[in-house]
C-alpha cells in the first residue's frame, strides 16, 4: 500500500519535471504579440527560399516545432535562439528531440539521431540549415 502511494507521488513529481512549462510558453506568447504572423508559404518565401532551403524542410520545421514547443512558429524568425529566446528545454516535453528525430525519419527517410547535437545549434536558422543538409 505504501509503495503504491509512494510511486504515485513520485510519478506526479516526475511528470511535473518532464512536462512543458506552460507559464514560460505564455510569457513568450505575450512577448511576441507585436510580431507579424506569417503563413507557411510566406515563412518559406521570406526566410528559407533565399537560403536555398527545401520547402519541405521549411514546412517540417514550421509544423513540427510548433507541436513540440506549443509556440506559434508563424511568428518565429531565423535569428530566434533555440534556448535563450524560444526556451525549448523548458517549453517542450523532455523527449522532444527524440520526437524530432523520429518525425524527420518518418517524413524524409533519413536517420539523424546520431548526428543531431542541439548544443551546436544556436538559432532556428542553424536548426533549419542542419536539417536541410541531412537531405
């Protein structure tokens, strides 16, 4: 009986540690109120087409990163920093990087798990270019 109660308490604590920080998400949303919102097509044309990034990679990042982070990627720019600006370690589930690798493999048939090192990627631009290079 005590073991089950102890496990339940530990599960609740662990869940809180591994789940997204919703307060941080709200603060980021509020800070971005004045930013323009771009459609998927406009996001690609404005930022990624001039860098010769695949439209499919651009769409993948726009759609999937919003799912992982809960942030409106329609307002994200290439120079937004993954940790300092987007707060990805805080606003995403703890295993979002694994999901990114799995989803990239499912969409493009390319395994990136052994090559993805987010400590070397500082901005959204770095991430998009890295993913584009994997194709």
